[in-house]
């Protein structure tokens, strides 16, 4: 049996694996054909060849569409990292041949871009003076999708809970952030060296939207502590940078994950909520199976430092 499996593996091609993954992602032969620039019958034949090699059905008809079988789902999860690994070999070899060809596409949140990335990006530029970087901002869900779609090499984001971690992504832990209450100058709660969620009762609050990790942590803490009073939410935002801007404008008290002595918090007053909300980690996210180039790993290490 092991010898037979080796023979089957030898008959596999990268083109077949790539075609199968594209059909799976598009949910159609035509969509995969358009992306790969091949005829639809060619796509169909390659999938059928793969089904013969694995001796199982990978897709089934559902009306005029196709859906993956359980075998198709399992195979996709196993082959997707392999495909990412193979694709990354081109970058690794190109880097060894000519370091000046380094291009990095980085996506992260607005607060991290403005607060923490300046120094490590400047240090990276000194180590790789001929490198070019494309920097863009996005929320956690969008950043993960950009990684999976191949439109970003690296994402920096708040570590998602298990139910929000996209399949097909690997993480490296970078550094912790503390949950803080951001207060307008001269706010009455500034006299407290530390705040509790009970202290915020009745205060106009600026919090993350329901999809953000900070909002979920905030609501879970209220439930865990048995706090029953209604929250007075006056604004919802997608990131802490906008929350801080709202606090500076006098809208209310913001709930953020940040640094107490950070650049963005200089114009407001902060008090720790870590004893009730805890901390969160910032992580570097990239496609599962991808081998990071030396340049990418250097950038990750500089940000972690």
C-alpha cells in the first residue's frame, strides 16, 4: 500500500492541485477556468484525473452548480498549505538571487499603523534599502481575507478568538496590548488611578462595533461580572484610532486596546481596565504553509522587538 501511494503521488502535478483548489474556491469549473486562463473542459478533465488518483468523488452536482464532498473539503484543507508552500519558493529563491527585488504588502489596523509601526518600518528600510512596501489598513476579517486571496503578504491584527480565526492562516505572536478606558481631559473619573466597569455606569461610551474583538471582550466581561445595567453606547467604531478621535472630540469615554503611554493617547487620559478585561495579543498573520522570506521574517522580528 505505501508503494502504491508513492506511485499515486508521483502522478500528481502542481497544475492539478492548483486547478482543484481554484474550482473549490470558486464553486464552479467556469470560474476556475477564467482565473487560470484555461478552457472549462480542461479544468473538468484535471479534476476528474485527480478523482481517479485519490479514488474518491471530490465534487457533486447540485442543480446547475457543484458542491464539494466531504473528501473534497478534507483534501482542500490538506493541499492549500502545500500550494502556498510551493508558491513561496519563488520569493525565497528570488530573494537569494537579488535582494533588491523585495516587495512587501502589509495590511493592518489604523491604530497599529500610526502607533507602533513607525520605528520598526524605519529600521527595516535601513536593513533593506531597496525594498518597497505597500501599506494598507483593514479590519481583522478583511485583513485575513486579503491574506487568503493572495493580495497581502503579511497582516498585523489583534489575535482573533478561535471562532473568528480564518482557516488557512498561520500566526506568530508579537506583543500584548492592554485594555484601557480613554477619557476626555478634565473628566471626573480621572481622579481614579484605576477604573472598573462599574465606574462607567451611565457614561456615554464609544466602543468597537459588534464584529470587533474589543467589543466582544467588553460584553463578555459585563456578563461574567453579572453587571445588569444598560450600556449607554453613543458611537461604535471599527478601530481604536477612531475611538480616540471621538474621545478627543468630547463624545464620551472610549474602550480601547492600546498602550497607556502611546502617541495617540497623549491628547486623552487613560486608565487601565486590564484587571477586568485582561490583555490581547497582536499577531502577524500569513497564509498557512507559506515560507516567509528573510525580509518578511526580519520585519516580523523588528515589529515583535
